[in-house]
C-alpha cells in the first residue's frame, strides 16, 4: 500500500514525492532530522523533539521551514492520512536547492519532508529477548549533538554489527563508550547505579534519555552521567539502550560477553514499563 508523504507543502503518494538533485541534503548532507514515535495514534514526547530540531537548525544557521505548531499539525495529518496506529514520523529539514557551493547559499528555501513508518513499538520482540551489541570505533564527526542527516558512520556500525551476528553497535572513543549507533547507551553497575555518558558535543541529547533519567530519579535510582569504559560495560550487571524508535531495550550481550544473566535485567524492564505508561498518559493526539 502506498503511503502519503509530505514534501514542501504537498501531501503526495510516495511514488510522486520528489526533491531536486541540487538539494543540499543530497549533495552535502546539509540537513537535520527528527524521529518521533507514534503509539495508539499519538505522538510521544513530540514537543521536546521539535525543540531539539530548533537547536539543530540554529547550530547550522538554517531557517525553520515552519513553526513548531505547523510542523505538529502536518505530523498529525500524516498519522490521519496513513491511518498510523503504531510506528514513527520521520521529518527532515535540508537547506534546500542551490548551485553546488560549500558556503551556505543566501537565497535557498529550506526543504521539509516528512513520512510515516509503521513499526511494532510496544510489542517489539527484542524487548523480551534483549539485544546483542558489539563495540566499534566512533568515527563520526565531533558535533554529534546536532541531529545531522550525515549518517554513514552509523550505517557502517550497524552493518559491522550485522556481520558479527549482533543487533547493534556501541561506538567507542578511546576506550570509552559514547553512544549506540542510533540510540543512547547505559549500563547498571554492581551498586545498582545507572551510568551513561554526559551530554555535550560527543553524543546526541536523546529525548528518550531525558525522560528515562527523570523516571530513574523519580524511582530513586542513582544516575552517574560520565564516560564509561568497554571493560565497565563488559562487567556491568545490566545494560540497555534508549531511542524514540526502540523506547528502552535491554542489552544482554556486549562483544560476545554475557551481561548479567543474559536476559533482560530488572532496571531496564522497569524503566521500559514506566516509560510506556508515562508516554501513553502524556502524549499528544
Ligand atoms: N536515533 N543517539 C543517536 C546517535 C541517535 O541517532 C538517536 C536517535 C539517539 C536517541 O535519541 P532520541 O531518544 O531522541 O530518539 C541517540 C533515531 C531514532 C534514528 O536515527 O532513527
């Protein structure tokens, strides 16, 4: 079945949705994106995603193609037109089409593309089994706080994981984990503390991360925001990832080493439950 997608003011069947070959997203990966999950037809934590979109745009001196309310209206319209109950809304802003030149063009109109993707979020089978990750060198650029569409390094990391028989990759700077290829990374140490890298230019400031750290604090779990090593990860009691597309997923193996009992740990399971409860209660329809 063909989806209806949004391209610069029009709702179109996906086969008719087109962007210029001169679009700077195509030529330079000169663009930013957001992914918001949809559960029961509702956008989860969307305002924070759109605020982060504003920060990414500001960092690249790019104009917003529409204000937050208008973008949210289009997101809801896509959910309606595609009868989306569970999945994602992807949105991408690029600097627009201009003659190829590295400097930002003065005149280009930003381009806004959005589409929906159906996906099992609540009943993701990986929530019950947990995932296996490998560690790979973090070869990305040094402004990972900007949600850039330049995603070749994470694609390579995911492929390395796949070839190794794992589900995903955790990226490593020196001997310390930065984050997952498309998610934030956490361990639970033997005192029961959650450890995850602190915000800064090294990682994306995950919207799910923020909610999870708020939930952890409300539950009385201590959180240490600091870099952690591969050795600490291998020896952890538990590990997990968070993102809009996965919510919270337990990690049961890192580099072939079993984490904890090799089954989803209680902290990850509890935080997933709490997150889903909170998301459904406070989401926008
Ligand atoms: N990825 N870190 C990276 C590098 C990411 O790409 C993502 C999200 C996250 C988690 O952020 P959030 O909780 O706001 O989704 C962390 C999205 C889902 C993607 O690229 O598909």
